[in-house]
C-alpha cells in the first residue's frame, strides 16, 4: 500500500534557492534566534509581543491583498444576468405535459464568440481558425436522452453535468427550442476550449524546483482523444512521459488509456479498458487494467531524504459490476473481480540505504465491492473555480471493498484486505455548505491487523455577498502497524505553504487551512478569471519511526495571493501566486516564500 504525499502540479516562475530551499528573492535574512519549540514560560509582555507581531502580519497581508484587488472589486459581476424569457415551455413543464423528444440539434461552437465585439479580434479569429471543433457525433454520444423518449429533466441535467466534466468543453447549454403536438425539439449547444497545450514551465514550491517541456492535445481532430508527450524534472525524478486516452470510445462511454514513462530511476507503464458506471441509471460496468512501475522510493526525516530503495510494482485487475439503477434517489452498485499486486524491494547502489526494507509481497485473490450513491447534485459558482459552473455532490456516497488473497492462487500470504470510504454534505442555507469525507483501509493476517490507515476531512464554504467566500478545511490521517517506509508527510507541497517540501513526517497528520476568498469579474484579455485570498495554515505530522526531531511541534503560517483561472483552455487550472510567512520557522528557514503553482482548484 503506497502512501503518497499528494504533490501538486506546478507552473512557471524562476527564483534562487536558499540553504533550506526557500526563495532568495524575499529580501529578508533567516532568523538567527527563535525558540520554535514552545512559548511556555514567557512573561505576559512576551505574549503581548508575539500576539502583536502576529496581528501586524495578518493585517498587513490583508491590506496588501485588498490593495491588489481594488480595481477588480470596483466592478460588478456581469455573468449573473438571467437569460431572456422564452416562449417555449420549460423542461419541467414539458415533462409534466408528457412531451416526447423530437429533433435534437447539436451546435458545437468555436473557442471564441466572434459575435461578441469583445472577442472579435485578430488573435481570437486566428485561434478559432486553427482550432478543430468537437465533432457533433462526439457530443451526441454523451447525451443520456434520445429522440422518441419522454422529456426527463433529470436526464437532461445529468447530461449537462457529465459533459461539463470533459476538459475540451468550456460551456454547455441544453434548451427546448420548439414544441408542437406533444413533441419538443431540443438544442444542445457547446463551446470548446483551446486544447493544444505546448508548455515550458519552471516553478518552485516548498523549496523544490520543478521544470517541464510538454506538448499535449486534449481533443485530437475533434474526437475527444487526448495525446501528449512531456519532459519533466522534479525533486523525485526526471524523464519523458507519453500518454494517450479516449474516454468516450465505441458506445461513447468506454474509456481506453495507455501511458509510458522513461525516467531516470526506472520505467512505468499502464493500460486500461473500462466501461464504468458512467450515469446514475447505468446498469452494468466492466473493466480490465494493468500497470508496471519501477522506481526509487525515498524516506524523509526532518525534511531531508534519509534513505532510498528500489521498488518494483506490478498491478492488474479485472472486474464486472451490475446495478438496479436509480431507485427513488438512491443507486446501489455491486462488483466482483480478481486483483493481482506484486511488490519487490531492494537496496539501491550509491543511495542512502534503509535500516529495514518493506517485505516483498504477492497478493492475488477475488474481491467484492459495494457502492451507494445518493442523487443530490447541485450546480454552484465561484467555489473552487472562478466564474465557471461547478457541480457538487451534496448527498451521501459510500463504498466498501473486501479482498481475499490466497496462497492457493499464488499469493505469498493468506490475507484479508479491506477498504471503505464515506462522504456526505450538508447545506443549511443558500450560502453555507459543509462537506465531510473519510476513508479506512488495511489488511489482516491471521487475526493481526497490518497497515491500517484512517483519513478524514471536512470543508466548509460560506458565501459573503456576491464576491466573497470564507473557506475552511481540516484533514487528519493516522496509521497503525505500518510497514517500513510508510509515512505521512507535511510541508510546502501539500498544504503548509510557508515551509519546505516534506518538512515534517510521522504516522499521524493534522492540517487546518482558513481562507478569505474574493472572486472578481476582472476578465483580462477574455482569457483569465482573477481572484485572491488571504490564508492561514496550521498543521503537524508526528509519531512513529520517522518523526521529525527538528521543529517537531505544531507549525503555523499566514499569507496572501492571487488566483488566475485559465477558463478558455482545456488545461485550465488555477494559477496560484502566493506569499507565505512561516510563524514557527527554525533558523534555517527564510522568513517568507513566494510560491508559483498550478492546482485544480482555488
């Protein structure tokens, strides 16, 4: 069981490094003396000094943040305009009247709307000319409704939600355009994104450089096929990767994918053919997948690599599933299959050896899986993205899988392996949403539990007018009876923005983040949506064989930054430009970091 550190993708920026890997552009020398272990024993005056300094930093961050966004905050949102009224009945009215679907018109549009004077310029006309639009047949295969079927609001809304999940589609509109003699004609209008991604990138986050050179097309010849090649270098490895995937092959809902990577620490490849439970009322699913991964794994202590070893892993799975579909508002799914996983470990020459390697292990056996999904999806705006519709699952989802690895099938041990997940959401007013989730996994050998891990997280959103949102999130993880090399890592690459990469380690982890967000209607060049945030992060990783001995306590940071969302591209992630200030730094850490990263969310 691999325990990833949840690294984030990074983007452009160029800075000098410091002894701990933070950024030299800060202009502030490291603190020569600081008792970062505790504040116990201070006199009242010391407390007031510390609190006063913290208050000045927070207010200073907020003042700079507001100053940076002041021009955009002076504007009003233009995307909240209601569509004009229509003479054709709504889908709800058509469904109530028992209308039948007639003609379905597919209108796939270019990236930019040349009827809009703001988008009718030479550059955008050239982009439209170079771009190959999505084929109407590709869009038609994604629809859950067909000509001759009764109008169903649920199927129309679900079709729109599923199409929004495709990276090559910027926007979707499904509307009735004619109604006569009980037959309703429907227009499905989509707008494409720019799907060719040639990129050169350099970034620095958590004290680590990442560089990349890539060329990827997310909608090859308008078919929805993605193909790409890249050359990347980060703290773990350097190499070339190739990938190709088609998520809507054959019947429109069968996915095919293949990837291959030649890296300086080994090779990896993966292939899969899957027909998933793609919609709530899907009655069957099946799939087969396999992967090989030859790599060097690292163990971190005090933010530095303390040991490395070779890890060769082979994984394969085949499964089939069935469901009664959507019953009332619930979906139950059942799957059975056969899984194979082999892990082999060995010392790596010229690397720091580990005191103890994980045991080699081969696990082969059947499994059964159960899933429960509540139909409770809501369309939101300005939550994790800027100025673009998002879909939140606000109902209960749960899953459990039980696998029996048996020596009679070739396993090295007789084991029970189990995993479970649960998530739910609560929305007690139009502006407040609480999301909860948790996972639990492990294995049992002759009644003895091994490699157990429990993780839980919660996220809270509170709207503050039309432009603002308060966001809070808390995550926690705990391992029991881990194998050598299993550890939880915390640092600048996964949530603690003011500290170096993988700064703390242990067998338990807690992280809290608070953000005051602003979403503006500033739309530079009709390409980017702009927002900003002031934030606080606090967390700790501790316990186990790999607990940090330098600065092992609770860590805090504060900061502010801008967010740029590339709305017109298929690779439209949110660019983060952040200043982060560690409040509990040891003397080797600079007083602040400037981070440039891309993430999938705000």
